[in-house]
C-alpha cells in the first residue's frame, strides 16, 4: 500500500495522459470492499483530473478563408466516474464533472484568447478485454463526450472584449491497446482514434460561427496502472500526436 501512495505522489511529475484508460482496467482490481469476487457484476467509483496542453485542432474552411490561424486549444477537467463491471471483462461507465476550454488563435496581428466557463461535461463509454495471454492483455474502448458552455472571457491582444460566445464540444473516441502485468504495475501502450468538433458561436468579430476540427485522427497513448489487486487502483497516461494532455485517475472497487 505504501508503494501505491508513493506512486500517487510521483505520477503527476512524470506521467502525462488523456483519459483512454488501461486495456486491462476491467480486470485490474480483483477484489472489492463489499461485493464478493465470485459475483459476475460489481461496480467502481473513481475520479480523474485532466489537463490538455493542446487538443491539436484546426479551423474549418470558414475560419481559414477569414485568415484565422489556431495556435492551440487548452482544456481542463475534474470528473467523477461510475463504472459497472461484468465478469471482469466488460466495463460500462459514465463520467461527469467540470470542464473548460481555452482556444488561442490569430487573425493578422490580432491575438485572440477565449475561455469558456466551467460547465458540465458528460461522457459515456465501454471497455472490453479481448483476451489475456500469460501477463499480456489486449483490449479496446469506445466513448462519446458532449460539453456546452458560455464564455468566461475574451481578449484581443490582452485587451478584454465584451462577448457572449457559446462553446459546443462533441467527440467520439476509440482506443485499442496492449498491457503487461509486472508485479503491481500494468504498463500499457495503444492507438487512439478520435473525431472531435468544437463550435464557437456568437463571435463579436464574425457574422457567423467558427468551427474547429481535428488535425490528425490517430494518435498514441502510453500509461501505467498500479494496484495490489484489491480495492484501489491509481493510473497515469500520456497521449501524443493527435492530442497532448495529462490525466491522473483513482478507482475504488466496491
């Protein structure tokens, strides 16, 4: 248990991730607090903290035609997670919590920084273990995310501007990965495919809206989960190429 607490303290400094999750996550915590491991259904509660340095997106044709150039889109979230587990092979889960977006973009010599208010993000997903051979696990997951929020602030060259921007965020994501069990650790690697759209409406400098979409559909994620096999698991992960972000999560099985 001391090793797990040490990992919780150290992981934020060397692990970066987007919330794809370990391919072996449905089977990592083998024993819960109340529900016997002989039961074919159990549940977990969890929490994840997410920070995206850049969602790696670009403007659609309307934005490009108006000479807008995207620098980056930052995002932050704190989410609670409820998971129903079936036979230690299938996870069905829902995530809900606070989320915010912060796009930065240019038009000519003007630098725009917009920030959404903290509002509620909703996500639903499933994880499935395909097979386990020796200490290796192959698994996949799929998830859908929606988020809507009003504007918190907008600046042009660091000067505040009155605005009523509306943000709409929708995303499909599919992950396939391979994990290995090494003592209490489960390092893993995988491929992530996503389809992301962000719509910005009621912009004060355009009669219409600006839409953002992904630059690259596929990316790589790396991570490690740690558990003694009973009650608690901590996890960290990195996602590269189609997103640069960080996540640290905690799961408790009941």
